[in-house]
């Protein structure tokens, strides 16, 4: 695994053999929307050096503190649009059924096809490999 980006809130690695980029949130909360933007803008600087549609993306948010305020959801939605277009396939890995429902609600609100959302890491990886 190559570490592409590391921050106390987020770690991004690349499994070249599987062609999967793994975005892993830590259990630390974002202190503000400005921090969400700052961290993700730096993450995107790394991601967009990669050729489009070459890698799959696993968004592992199991450890992330729950958050569903409108301002945060709007900030994340903008990043999701760009991520989905850049990667050949995406999967979200969440900790709970409530987390899965929240992601599906956000996808419906964004008028995107329902994201592939999983509670099981093996299933998420299988989806990305297919």
C-alpha cells in the first residue's frame, strides 16, 4: 500500500495491485466547514494527478463521527460529485444501517443513482473488483 495523503482526519492509500484508492476517515471530528474544505482540497490535489477512470475508490467512513447538519452535507456533496466522476467505480463503507440510510438519502437528494453502500468490507471490495 502506498500512502498518498495523510492527515489526522483522513488517510488515503493506493493498492496498486487491486487498483483501489482507499479513503479512510479517522474518528476525529472536523472542527469547521473551512477545515472540511481545506483537508479535502489537499486530498483532491493528490487524486487529480491520477488518470481518470483508472482506479476504484473505497470511501471508508466507519470511524468518522456521525454528522448530518445541512452545511456539512452540502460541503461533502460537492466533493462526492467530483469523486464519482473521477473514479471508475466507487463504494462507501459505513458502520451502521442508519449510516447507510443517510448516504442513500444524500444520493437521492443529489439526484445521483444510489451509491454502492456497504456495511461489510469484503462485499465493498468485491463490488469494486467486479
